[in-house]
C-alpha cells in the first residue's frame, strides 16, 4: 500500500462496530489501527500521527471525551469523528463546539462514511500544503508567498506567527463574514465562555479561544468552502 495512504484509528469497545469501520475504511484505502479501550487508544496516539480518529464516547478506562480533548490539544489534531449511539442534541452541540469534526451515529452506512472521510482528508492535506505557501505581510515586514488570498488561509498562517497581534489577525478575519461569524459563535459558546463574558469583536474571540483553536477553525472553514466548490 502507498506510504501516502491515509491513516485511521478506530476506538470502540464493540468489536462488531470496530470491525465494520475497519473493513470499510480499509476498502477506501486507509491504513487502520484499532483499540478497544481509551487507555490503549491514547498509547497509540502518543506513538503515531493519524489522519483520522473515530472514537466512541462510552469506553473502558478512559472515555471518548478525554480522547477528544487530548487530540484537540495536540499541535496538529487529526480529523476527529465521534461514533456513538447517543442522539442527545445537547451532546452533539457540545462536541461540535468543542471542535469535533463530525458525529457518526450508530448504525450507519460505513462505506459512504469511509468515502467521505477519504475526500475530506485529501482536501485537508492539500489545504495544509497550500497554507504553507501563502503570502501574508506580517508586522515585521517579512513576506511569505501564497497561491490564494482567502481570509481563511491568511488567518491560518497568521495565527502560526507569534509576533502577530490579535488585532492584526482580527483585521484578516473581518474580511470574511463567514469566518467572523464562526469565530464569534464559537467564542460565545458555553464550552469556551462559561462565565458569559461579552464578546464584541474578533480580537475578543481570538483571546478567548487561543491561537491554535483559531487556526484550526480557519482550516475547517477553508475545507468546507473547498468541499462546497466540489459539489456545486
């Protein structure tokens, strides 16, 4: 199998669900690892970078929420999908606000899911390659070349540069209504704003969320726009 094949980690204590996901993802071209409990999953994550992690919530030893939080705190989080039989809208809202990329409800059409994930990961890889060669003029005047000038890409790149102020990133964010709306919505959510602090500007939102979360959000908006362009 090609070394460029996407990699996936499947975490579920249900052996049937785990196997069904593994078969579907492998048929779609993924190289798969699996774990039946949270502790084993975290051991695998500590030794290998995955493109995709699909995890149940109710797991032995360490639950799915803990796995999700540790993945989101990593320098380069994978695509994170929660695979669950729980259909409580509050749980769905909490997970999406936290930063989970998708929710897959049991049972599901795993072949369709696997095909979708392969496309999303391909786009994510391409986005990151492009993002590394985008031109942004920073405060210190050092230029970086880029192919595209979308606000999502510029926000992604600018968030990686420590010398940029939140205000400088805000100026970029404010050029995109979609990106600004997503940023404000996330910063005002109970998951990140438990004290109900007033968020009136993108700079406030950036301070609330932190640079890494803003960078991830910009990448998500970019990926969504590219997928939309493919389907229209």
